[in-house]
C-alpha cells in the first residue's frame, strides 16, 4: 500500500511512519524540512503554494493521513497566533483534498486529524460523536478543519479522528509536565474537577492503522481512551507514577493572567469524551486505563530511579 503522511515528523507522525514501514508499506512524508526526516521518503511541500511534485504522490496514494497543523499549546493565543493555528490546518487539509481530486476515480482513504476541542468546555456531560459542537476558539477551528476534510467525501473514504491529550514517552503533554513533577512542584490545575480526555500514543497509532485497514470505518470517531479522568486524578496518578508529590495547584486566576484565552479553553475547561463508535465497531485499546498508559509512557523515567 502507498501511504502519504502529512505531519510525519511530529510526536505522532514519526512513530506512525515507522509502523507503516515495518508492515511493508511505501510511505511518502510531506514535510517543509526534508532534512529532518528520519523515516520514509521525504517530499518537500508547501500546501499554500500551487503546484509541487508532492501532489502527484498524494493523488496516487492508497491512503492519505493528515496530521499537519501548528501546535495549539505553545503559548498565549495572540491574534496572529490564532490565525496561524487556523490557517495551518486549513491550508494543509485543503491542499491534500485538492491533490486527491485530481484523480477522483481512485479508491483511497483519507484519515484526518481533528481534536476534542470541537466540543468546547462541557462540564460533566459524557460526549459521544453525536454531541453538538461547543463554543470557543478551538471549537470554531475544529469545525472548519473538519469541513475541509469532508470535501473529499466524493472521492475518498473520509475518517476524522477527534484526538484527546496524547500520552507518550518522548514529547507531547507529558514532556511539558515531567519537569515540574520531578522537581516536586506538580499539582492539579485550578480546582482539578475538569475532565481530561486522553489517549496513549500507541493506541492512537493503532486506531489510525485500524481506520486505514477497515473499509467500513467512515466519518467521525473520538480518538480518546474509554476512561477519561478529572485533572486532579490525572495529576495524582502522574505523581504516583513518577514517585513525586502532586501538592502544588496552579490557580485559575494566575493561569488566566499568564495564558489568557488558552488557559480557559485548554487547562481550566475540559471535556468528558468517550470513544463510542470505535469501541462499538471493534477497536480494542491496549492501554485503556490511565495507570497502564503512564507506566507505558514513563518506563524510561522509572528505570532511571
């Protein structure tokens, strides 16, 4: 199978590319910086510019996986940064869809990343894929991002994965949390009652491969573990896994002062998201519980003790 991956040098993309190569697929990786690529065949791309050899490879691919987009967690959301977050997703997704449209007769699948931010801060409500869109900046970005991917419905089997906080050993959210906990400064955020919908990186990659392989998989899926947790329980479990205290809370007013709108949507708010469709259609999580995922992700930390 020929697979084109956008965002194949990142925290999820690089191990995904390695998994595809290990099973014998031909993998082309669309990247702005081919020199960074450590696995797969690099293709220089800029989706905002017309033309480019990468378009032919995307058009001829059996599967296209879209993980591209600027990080939403890199700091305060200024007006300029919010525009980059939105446009990076729209440009990448529209570019891939336009490239596939050049060969509309080809049988293929598009697996496109999305985010649980679609639901907005929602309190204790359990959220399946049927839940309505929420409010806020992220909800608006995700809605437009998903609409861009759905343009491919006429010539591809489109699968959209609303991804939660991804836990893995060499980057992502845990990389940002590890240092304060190691210093004994970790703790809950605000009151700690907000829900965290998370997924082990291994399970996310498995879900992407499952979506590619199964022709009946189509539409929106929540890519989150079946056991979301409150922030206070997450921090307690992380402290336990690292054998460090979790007693220093981050007050909501300070977070809002430091990070503004980003703090309200990503840290103080939360969503209780459930993978209803994936579990009902046969997907099995290897790390369904937080304790199991943290043990898996933090093996190197535990070995250093």
